[in-house]
C-alpha cells in the first residue's frame, strides 16, 4: 500500500469535512447559541490537521486497488473521529466514547443515538448530526471524487471499494462525472422533500434536518419522539415515500430523470424489493386491524414502520415493541435485508437476498437432478459464478459477525433480545432495535465496551464487510 498517497487523500477529505462544519457554525450564529465557539474550533482543528496531512505527503499519479481500500476504510475512521469533535468541544457529549459512537452512527447512517434529550441541544449540533448522515449517505469517499477532479485514475479504485462484490453501473464512462451526477440527483430530491415537508407545516429547520436524514436513510430526528412528534398523516406519508425513494438504486433514478421511467419495473431487484415491501405492509396492516386499530391508523403506521425498517432509516411513529411478537420478527427480517444495491440503505441488500434464495432453490433441484446445470438469472442476465460465491461469502461473514457480536454483547450483561437485535441493527445500519434499544429507547445505557463494538460493526456494515476485513489479511500488507 502506498501509505503516503492514502494519508494525502485522507488529509483532503478532512479539509472538506472541516469546511463543512462552518455550516452549523453559521446556523448557531443565526440562533445566537453558545455552541458557536466549540463548532468553530472543531472546524479549524479538522481543516488544519487535514491540511498538514496533505502538505506533508508526496503526490503520486495513480492509486492501486489496495490503496483504494485503505483510503475508504481509514478515511471513514478518521472522518468519524473528526466528526466527534463538535460534540466534545461544545460539551453536547462530554466523553469520547459517546461522541465517537454518535459520530460513527451519523456517518454510517445508522441513526443509533446516545442522546437522551435531543431537543435540549443547539440548532448547530442538531444540524451537524443530520449533515453527517447526509454526507455519509452517498459516501464521503464518493463525495470527495465528485468535487476533487485531480484524484484522476484513483477515483475508480475508491468507487469500487465503496460497493465490493456487486457490479456498479457507472452511468457515464468517467467515474468523477458519475459521482457528480449522483450527488446532483441526491441534492435535488433532498430539496424537493424539504419543500414538501414545509408545505405540511413543518418548520424550515426541522424540514431540512429530516430531509437530510431521510435521503441518507439515517433516521436522526430533531425530536425526542422522532416522527411520532408530528401528528400529521401528510408528513408521515411524505417521509414514507422519500425513505422508499432513498432505498432505490440511484442509477435507476438517473435513468428516470432521462425519461427512462420503465427502467424501474424492468429491474428484477426493484420488483423484488417493492413487492416484498408491499407484502409486509399488507401482513402487518392486517395484524394491526385484528388488534383493534382503525384502518387509517393501521395502514399508516404499518407502511411507515415497514419502510423505515427495510430502508434502514429507523424513524418511528409507533412503538412496535407493543405489537405482536410475530410482527417484531418480521421487522427483524427486514432489518437484515435492507434496501437496494446502489442506494443509501444498509443491510444485506435485496439483490443479495435474491441470489441467496435462487441458489437455495437450485440446490434443492440438484438433489433430484444432480447432473443438470442451473444458472442463476436476474431477469435476462445470468449471474456469474464468482459473484454467487462472493454473495455466499458475504452472507457467511455477516452471520459470523452477528453471532460473535451477539455473544460479546451478552457477555457485557445485556439480555439476549437486546444483544441480538442491537448487533443486527448496527451491521445493517438501522438504528433502533428491540429490548433496551427499542424505538422509544436509546443506546446511552449500553456499556462503553459495547458502544465501541457496535461502532465497529456500524463501520464494517456500512463498508460492506469485505472492505474492512481485507485490511486484516496478510495478503493486503505483503508486497
């Protein structure tokens, strides 16, 4: 690995991150808050440290695949550490463990929080929380590629490292142009949601913050009660719609803006994701009707919670821990799956679930006809064998991380439900779980060691497992 190149690029990323902190500084100045000094100091420290890393390292012409994985993994780690400074220096979160946890949860768009009284914090800090999710939603590394044209060839390595194992449609031949198009679409849809929420009676600040965390499928809210604070069907349905949009591949959104709307339904993954989401909404709506809820409330809450969980956004309008245990089980399944590849959602991804189900079906057929070849198809495309192997390996690693993570959390004294679902929530970047970390609770009571473990799982899950674990292999570090 070309360590100097990696350090140089991380320095550039930190400079941009520090500059972005000036936005919450301006908001705090507008609201005349005491957080101005801490936020400004954090901005200066991050920009200065990033600038020094950039200036003290030598520029190289090209990045290798190995360098790309290093920039992505160490870049996310450094960004998460730097993102904790506004919390520490303003006194909003006085200890490093909690500040780092909140920062990682933001940039990985997990939405798990240690804040007990969210509404007590300054507008500047609340905006920073939301902004970390919005940046993390599309990927801090892709963001760097979009605005730093002098990364050149190295951009492709970092783009590949963001989504290893699945073929990414670049939309355009040049990776920088692709990233720019994605960010323009991302910003455009975010602004549309801001306007629609404002028309529904939400204030400009809250509309902006919730739009930032909806499009990133992050789930940080400016209210203690999350979206349940707003007793408005209109607001609930608008956010439900945009959560779903954010969990759909942005490649499909790009084609739609070019007039190729039929691309949505022609995508096997989109059909699978949409039909499964609709099916779960129907099942849970029926259960809520049986439990005595009126149809309007049953459908609204079911639709919102199903979409919030499957898109890994993690907002809440109802305490689903009070629902039947079978419904809670269905929601955990949705946590595992997540949204579509190429979206801001976390989880295993719908396309991987499709491949796993098709592979399981083929293995059953082989028991009867062992000599017959059964190719896996998604639509008209035959999935190559190496991709199937990659998906199987990904799923195996996911399950192993889930098992060992659950055991570790249980050893820290947490109950089995909290241990299992908090680990799944962290790996899938969902946020709320069940038990002590349910939709009406937070992660403040988790032991310090548990917070560091969950933060690590958030990073591993956000970077799709392989990107992080490859750094632990001897092959990566050998010449």
